C-alpha cells in the first residue's frame, strides 16, 4: 500500500510540474551548451597549426617604424653599410657627413611620396639631407646621423646571432600606409600617401588567402578612438567578421605568447601616432631604446616559449621605409630586416638550421612585400 501511495503521488499534478521543469532545464542547458561550444574558449590550446614538410609551424612578423638601414646598422661589421668618406649636399651650399648620434631620439624626417622622390633624385639618391634641411635648419645634418650597438645592443645581438638582410628595401618611395599595404598585400592599390583610412582603397591581402586555405592567422595592432590598425582600414576586412575578429588588440600578444596560442601566421604591428604608440614603434620622435626594449620583451618571450623551436620570426626593427644609403647610388630606400628561428641564439648552443645562420648577411635584394 505504501508503494502504491507513492506511485499515486507521482501521478499527481506535481509530477507534471516536475516533468515540465526537467524538460525546460534540459532544453536551456542544450541551448547554452550549443552557444558556448561555438564561442572561443579562453582556456583553449589555441589555433590549429597546419602540418608541413619542414619543422616550421609558425611565422611571426614584427614591423617597426621610420628608420633606415644605415641609421641602425650602417656601422655593423661586414654589412653593406656606410661607405668611407660619404657626404651629401646640405641644401645650403655645403655638405653633411654621416656621424654618430649622441642621443636616442630625433625629430621625424620628411617622407611623403613627393619628398622621397625628390631625395631619390632619379636614382642618384643624393638629396636626402637637402629635403630634410628645408623642414628646419639642422635637420639635414640629423638626417645622416646613425646609432650603434651602444644604443641598440639588442638589435645588434640579433644580427650577430641570426640573419641580417642588408639588401632589404621599402616597396615604394612613400610613407607608412602604402608600404604597410605592400607588406600584407604585395600592392598599395594605387595609394601613394597617407592616409589609407577613408581612401576607398581595398585590396586582397595575405590574410584573405590564408583564410581561404584554412591556415590560422592573427594580426595584433593598435585600434582605439583615434587609431585604427591597417587591416581594419580595408573595407572588406572591417565588414567581414571572419576576418575582423582575427585583428586583435596589440596588448593581448604577450598573454597569447605565454599561453602558446600564436597561430600559424602572426603579424605584430605597433604602428600608431599617439605618444604611447610612438614609444614602442620607434617612430621619431620616439626613443629608440624604449622601442627596442618593447621588441626585446616580445622576442624574448617567444624564445622562452615552447613555440620557439618550430617558428621563424622576421623583424624589421628599422622600419617600413626611409632612405638607408647616404651617398649617390641607385639602391632605393633600404630598411633593416632580421630573420630568426628554428634554433636558439648562440649562447644556448643549439643547432643552426641550414637556412637561417648566425651572424649571416643576406645579400640578395628583396623588399617589404
């Protein structure tokens, strides 16, 4: 009888309430599970890496701002740097000669499309100081100044331990935005000067190609109320969530490195014009030692992570543009380019990959694209 009474109670109206509640709970749980299973997890191991025929699993690109090769590595031993007795006309009837800068910052130099074409002077490349001197007296002399390993020891250490490309050029004689486009699209789409934003120019990028092939990628840049990182200035990337969601804030890169969550292809771009951005991008008047310290923090974190053994990192610490040869010559505008990966630096004594050597100078001419 007791059992029968319990069964009777289960057939009471309360049984229908409990049954309905169970159905609702299960349904809600299923909906929430479906939602969260599609959302990225903060504890996930990171993007899927595409297996290849080499040990390389990740390519990391770091781009800095507004310094020429000779400005950073012109006196680097063995490099195709500053020739002896080089001089340039100063625009006032005299000449200026390359000299060591006894500071760690300078004023910015003129680098519009028109300024750089004039400085290039049809291939003679001899009016660099003249164009700078027109901005204000003395800038022409500053324009042929250079730093050395006493000011940028980390960059020189990278050059000693990895590969330094001393024949690496900006893609066009012009400012940031066109050259940034070349670096991600192989073309400027007709853009000759800043700004890209609002120009209506839209080009297919390497990120479109990576996305189409299912290769993971991410672009770390600076975007705020006043600054917009380059990919988000392209209308089709800004409009398409599958692409724009992979253009993320620069300040998240450190945690992603520590968590080993960098994708197959990573771009790290501190480009911006506000004071905080200039500190890390090295864009004049930013202090080169502060920018170097930021870069060192990023690279050292990568080297200390498990990802290091399977990645190649390319770094252009001396910019995406500016003249790098202080004498008449047809060499266009060189920038510095460092390549590292697949082995630890010399002090760790690990093996050297046959394609990336310590203290190697890379002579073939290549450009930002």
